C-alpha cells in the first residue's frame, strides 16, 4: 500500500501555531519538543492511517462519520482518511471543548 499524503486544514495549522505560542511563553525547547512529538505521530499516520480510534457517531447525531482521533498527551489529533490523503482537521488540548470546536462548522 502506498503512503498517504498528509494535508492540514487551516484550523489545524492555527492549532499548532497556538500550541507552540502557548508553551513557548514558559519554555521554548518544550514547545519545540511537543510539536515534534505531534508531527512524528502525524507522519506515522501516513503509513498507518487506521491507528487512531474512530469517533463514535451513535452519540453524536450531528457529526459527519469518518473522523478518527489519536492522542499525543495532552493533545488530541483529529483526522479523516481520504482515498490518498489524510486530512488533519484539528489538534486540540484534551481540556478544550473539542466537540464544539471540531464540529462547529458542521452544525451551521
């Protein structure tokens, strides 16, 4: 099986920028390390796209099926698998209201 290409939504890029900015206020090396851990996990998805858990849709009637998540503590990477691409939708802290943030555009 060929490797999947990785694509980031604008929201995901903004999330990564925010993560770096927040952590680097106190410790720039820690911020760089966290982004490296997140990036390595995302790059692993290119070879193993189904390693993340499927978001259950039975409790989320307004959620479009097909989203998966993988944890890089304390962050959660949300993504979807396309035919040849993996779409990184968001990278959110586990304490954020990620349901609202992830699916806010789906509800309108």
